[in-house]
């Protein structure tokens, strides 16, 4: 029998999610019938690395990204795990008391995102790191404020930032210093929330740091 309950570990959800039987309400239903959180994390990392390799082969320096491209990024990442990869969520999500875009508003919000952000900031270019960051940061923030998918939004945003960095002639982008908790993570979350007021300066600083980390690793 399928288990149904409200998600309380990662997100607050005001509709019910379906979990993989045997996962004790910790892992969403998936194509591989994974029940362990650790195994799911490994599968997602594998999917992320595979998606990055495939996308770098497909993405050109003059490509302007569209909503179809964003869905493709998400499918490349989670398509072997989740049946809903590349599809907008139908539940309302929030994190830490902060609500993302309502599910019913996602199509319109993403259309606006395509016109006002993807259309203006891709293909990504710039004469220096600061200018490149001015293109990557608003796209990154606005996508995360919408949070269009049930899972994998953060890593989809980072894959898009990686592709944008390569378009601008950078050797990638390294967000590894942010982590999943602590001061750096809190600063990152604040930078996302700043986007509500169209203030991307804090995220620009984070992106500059991530680009420089990628440069140093070459």
C-alpha cells in the first residue's frame, strides 16, 4: 500500500506527496524504487554528473536558453530517477517558512522568466568576471524563487549557471563553498530572497567567488 503524508523533512507542502513504499516517508516514488535517502543522494549525484557531461556537449557559446532547454536540463539530471522530470510541480512548496511560486502560477512565472531573464542574459558573455556574474546571478535567483519542479531545482540552477559560465569562456563555476548549512548557506539563501526586491548584488558577489574558485582549480 502506498504511503501518503505531508513532507516535513525538506519542504513544507500544503498538498500530499506520494512516497516510495518502504522508505518510511523519506523518499519520493521513483523509477528505481529506491527507499534509502543515501542511495537516492548517490543516484542524484550520478545523474547530475551525467547531465553536466551531456549538456556541455550540446550547449554552444551562442545559444540563448529557452524554457524547453530548462526542462531538458532537469530531465537529463533526474530523468532516470523521477517520472516527473522536466514537468512543473502541481503542489505548493515552501522552505524555512518562505513560499515559492504557487503551483498554478508557475507556467506564467516561467514564461516571464524566459522573456525577462533567459532572453536578456543568455547567451552569457562579458569582458570580466564581474560582468559575467551580472548575467548569471539574476537568472539563478529568479529561477530559484519560482522553484518550478518538485525536486532538483537548486542543482538545475547550478547546471544552468555552469553552462552560462562556459558560454562566457570560463572554466566552469564552483559553488562548493556554500554547502547545505552554516553561514555561507545562510548568505546564499538571503541572496535568493533579495531577488524579491530585484536586488541581485549579493548573489553577484557569490557568483564572482564561485567563478574565481573554478579558475583557481584549472
